[in-house]
C-alpha cells in the first residue's frame, strides 16, 4: 500500500463527479476506511430501518438528509476507524463540518469540481439492474444490448434520483450548501481542488500526490 501522511480525509464534489469511484481506488492504495454516506443511506433504505425510511423521502426528492440523522450515523464509524478514514459525501454543510470538528480533525479536504452540464450528462445515463443492483452508465460502461444486465439478465432501470429534474435540483442544493463549506475549509487551509473533468487516472494521481504531501 502507498504511504500517505494525511489520514483523516474528506472528499467533496457534486453528484456525478466520481467521488465513489475515486474513494474505492484511494482506500485500496492506502488502507483508509471508506465511509460513504450514500452507500450507508442506500443500505438503510434497502433494509427499511428507521433511518432509511426517514431518509428515503429526502433522497427521492434530491434533498439533503437532515444533519442530525447523518451525524448520528457517521459518528461511531469515524471513532472506530483506527487506520484513518476517507469521508465520501460528508460533510455537505458548514453545520455538518462543525459537528465533525467535535468528532475528529481533518488533515485534508479534496474537492473534485465538475460543471453542472457534465453532471447532468453523466447521471441521466446511469442505469441500475433491478435484479442484482449492478450499476451501468450508457456513456462509459453500457451493457451489450443496452437494456439487460450482463450479470443476471435483469432489466435495467433509471433510478428516480437520476431523472434530469431531480439531478438539476440536487446540483442546486449541493451548490447552495457547498459554497460556504468550501470557504470554511479554505479559511482553514485544508481545501485542495481537483479538476473532475480529467481522466479517472489523472484525478487519482493528483489526489495521491495531495495525500502524500
């Protein structure tokens, strides 16, 4: 594994910026614990837990899940990440950042920047298998026949939160909430901007240089 000096890290970026993909590659290289609020929330929704049931309505409308639910969910996972952690999808607001400060100190905040037009183009092309849950993108990794999962033969569907109007709303919500958050971390000299329009390998290389610096 690559040696890194910054082991408490948060990854920011709009929907569709590739945070999840980059996070998985980073943790494979570093051994950091990947804490993805998106994955955790979807798991809670699938299991119909109290948190999942409450969060589902917000997610389907493209709105942010309330801070208190997110913070309660993430606290224990941060406290048990002895080898360091990579936060993916948290914090999203200054209030969340302030709550995080009471739990752990960050070493770096990486912002993968991506324009609205590219976000819409990427996410409206995303499809999910109704059988096994495998994710495809019609732009980057389309199935052979365009409509059927190559793993299980299930039908591919567009998620409710990948509809264009919901994506546009998600971007607006992200932009409004994240602008002050970016300023918050800039003022603490923790923010590192990365161009999300680059290739995946170029983005990873830039991030690893930041974490090793």
